[in-house]
C-alpha cells in the first residue's frame, strides 16, 4: 500500500504524515510536489496540514489551482481515498471536493491544543466500525477552522450522514464550550457523498505515538490500512471481486 503525501509551498505537516505512514504503520510513502502531474502510483492521497502558499489570500484558495489537484480530483472521482488534514481540509473545501467553507476561528485567535472528537460515521475508508461512538483525543492547530455551511446545506450534510467527527467534551457530549473554533454543528470532519474523500481539522498524524502524548490518531490510519487489507483479500476471491467498494480500492492500486 502506498501513501502519496502532497507538498505545497508552506506545508509543515507533510513530514509528520510521511513518518506516520512509513515509520509507524510500515507502508510505502511518497512525497508529491504540488506542481507534479502524476500521483506516482499512490493508493491513498493525503493533503497535509500547514499554510499552503502562506495562506496569504484565503486558506487553500491558491493551492486548489496547483497542477497536482487535477490529478487528485480525477483520483477521487475514480473512488480513490483522499484525506485532507487541517490545511488539507481547507484545500478540499476550496476545490469543491467537500461542501462548505472555513471561516476565522470564533474569537479570531489561533488555537493549538488537544480536542475531543466523537466518531459519528464509520463507513468511510478512514473510519471503521470499531470506532463508532468512540471519543478520540487529537491535537489541532489552526486559525481558520470554523466550519460553515448555509442551513440548507447543513441539513443535506446531516441527512446524508456526511459528518464523521464532532467536537465534544471528554465524555462525548456536544457542548459549545468544547467547540474550539465555533464550527457549525460542532463539525470537526466530514466526507463527500461518495464517502471516499474525508477532511478533518485535527491532526491524527500527530497522535500516533505515545511519545507525542497519545495514540488516538492511529484510529484513522488503522482504518485505511485495514480497508486495503480487506479489499486485497476479497480481490483474491473470484466470487467476491464484483464487490464495488473492493473493486474501487484494488483498482486504484493497479494503476
């Protein structure tokens, strides 16, 4: 299994994502420069955190035009799994791969702290059934993490079960006092309708080793690795090859 880590000018969590994929989870990993027009055989694409192009215009607004994003969009359209973390989430929103937008944090302050997240939905490559309802403790670090969508869009997102992570208190209860940036409906992460593109503001790659203060971020990486293992296992069984989700994932690997 190969992770493709996209690097934009200003990315600062690309090495963390690379380390998590290769050194913690033992998978192949490759950096993808934002001017590349080739995903280099990636099975999974990660848009890491940081400050793409310095965030001088609007977070993610410039990065969405990078050549690599044409390939990322095509990959996602084929069913390939894409994970946007923090700035990567913002880029997915700007590129229209996820619904909604990011505003400045409530209080207009940069927030860098650990937050608690309740896993809402588990039918994406990055969230497995074993973690449904679980409360994860993962760090955040952002100035524009205030997720916004108009009421009608929020209703559709909720109806389609696209919210996969919500900010909660340590017991898993939604409480505005524990919503660090004022996000609508306490949304910390969501997916597209096809459920293969996921964006989240917290940094799971920075919570994969006890040395860093916690391992709850492993849930996200464990899920995608297990998804591919399951897909590859099914692909070896002719009677199950027709399974659409398995075919999508195993098909990306062969490209």
